[in-house]
C-alpha cells in the first residue's frame, strides 16, 4: 500500500465511523414531528426527578469514588486483584441483574433493607432507592476513569511536594488533583451520563419516582413511539451540558 493511499483510507474510515455514530440521531431528527411536538403527562416530573436525584448520586460518587480511585492508583496491596475483580464485576454485571442484587440486599426482605427500614430509610420505590440505583450503576465507571487519571500524575511531583513540607492532604489537593483534573472531568462526565441514563437498575429498585429512562419506557408501552421523541430530546438537552461544560473549562485552563 502506497504512503499516499494510507491517509485517504484513514480519513475514509474516520468519516465512516462518524457517519455511523450520527445516523441514529439523524433518524430521530427526521422522525420527530416538530409541528406537533408535545409532552406526555408526567414528563416534566420525570425530568425533575432525574436531574435532581442524579446530581445527588453524582456528588456521592465523586465524594466516595475519588479517594478510592487515588488509593488504587497509589497503593499496591496483597490481594489487589480481588479489588480489581470487584470493580470489573460491578462494571460488567448486567443492569437488571444488578437491580436484582440490590433488591436482594436492600429490599424490604433483605438483611440490610430490614435494618434500614427500622431506621426509617426505605430503599425500594423511593428517592433514596433511586439515588442508590444510580450510585451503583455509575460508581465503577467513575472509579476506573479517575484511577487512570491519577495514574497519569508523576509520583515524583508528589514526593517533591512532601519533601518541601507539604502534608499528604495538601499534596493531594495542590498537586495530584490539579494535574489529574482533565481525566477527572472526563470521569465526572462519564458518571453523570451513566447515572442519568440508567434504566435496568432503576427499573427494579426504584420504578417510582419515575425518572426519564423509566418514563420513556412507560410512554412507549402506553402511548406509542411518538410519545417517546419529545422526552428523548429533553434527555439529550439535560445530559450534554455538564460534560460539555467540564470539557470546555478544563481545556481553557490548559490553554
């Protein structure tokens, strides 16, 4: 193959991949009846539920997942493969299966669910159950992406900060965290979209309150395909701003 032909084939393959990615969204734009675009009953409430509770889940994921990701990136312990296997197991478990596992553990007849219910916390068909479902669905994605971001930070810089008298906490916040911010922003964006779009886990443990994914399924079953399009557009509009804003903010700092 000549050297002149390779760039053309690469460009063609890249253009084909982009075309295939764009095809479903182009189909949605064509199929949408823009003149009679209207929302079904309850769509607004589903958007509010997804936005509000997904932000709560995201805060919990970042608060708990960031220390775990940093610890995994900086420590090697005996049995490390078990921790990696647990992360991969959580990541690879089908959503419906994960929902069943959560219902078995945290449901009204589960060991943890019975104890929590006595304390007044119901983790079935409730707002806390919705947050729990999104937390379990998105946490492994965030941890793995954040771990890769921290592994990209040279350890020598952290050691220099420690030799200059910085505490480990100060070294983390002033060295590790800023240097890993691009990868962490990508991890936050991934967790946000993953939590917001979760269907299988939420369907099992938190059918109510209905978020966007479950409401899409309900509209499809009860009304038909035409009732799905308006909520789909709203989903894209609420899912994209946070990842785009994080990406732009990080790139401006790096520029």
